[in-house]
C-alpha cells in the first residue's frame, strides 16, 4: 500500500474527507470481525484478506493524518450493522455494504483533493473496496456483481 508523500499537508477539506474515510475503514474492520462468526470455513481466506487490507489502509491513513498534524479519529466502541447478521446471506450482504461505504468515502477524498499522492492512495483504496464488494456480491449470487461507478453514493 502506497503512503502518500507530499511536502505540504492537504487542505482542511481534504483532511475532513480523509477522516471520514478513516471512519469507514474502522467500520469495515469491525464488520469483518462480526461476519466471521457467520460464514463457513470456505470464506476464511477472503475474510482474512479483507481484514488485512482494511487494517493496512487504516494504518496508512492514520499516518497520513498524523503527518499532516491531525489527530486521527479513533474507532467507535461498536457499530450498528445496516441489518441484523444472523446467517451467511446476511453476513455477505453486510460485507457488501461495508465495502460500498468504504468506496464512497474514498471517492469523496478523490473529489476533494488535487494532491497527487493523496489521490493515488485514495484511488487505490476505492479500487480495492470495489473489487472486494464485487467478490462479495458474486459470493452472494447477486447480479450484476459489479457496479458501473464504484463509490458513487446510492
């Protein structure tokens, strides 16, 4: 994962969007922990990969904010899933929501900065979230599995 490196900190509007994206990363990590209890062993590897990707993005984002003189917002003590998670189908659905929310947050960063390094990092995050959302939609049997404009708010 590429760490943004720029001589000047991004503007405040960009940093607010980055803080929001960090919040989405925190929530996604929480969701991956939640759903692991409801998914069979065949999903262990992709759940681990998603968790690792979001933790790495969280760490990179926290460093970016700290380097810009900002205090990264901590995770919430808990989150409310958009629907109860009780089985494999609901677990897959909430994973799609978490990845879609993360993509929306990183797209907002892209829309609020001209900083090349930050745009590159945000695009990587958006792309990763879109790919994972597509994989979870496929696992859930949704069609179409891919969305035309990932990160576009619904």
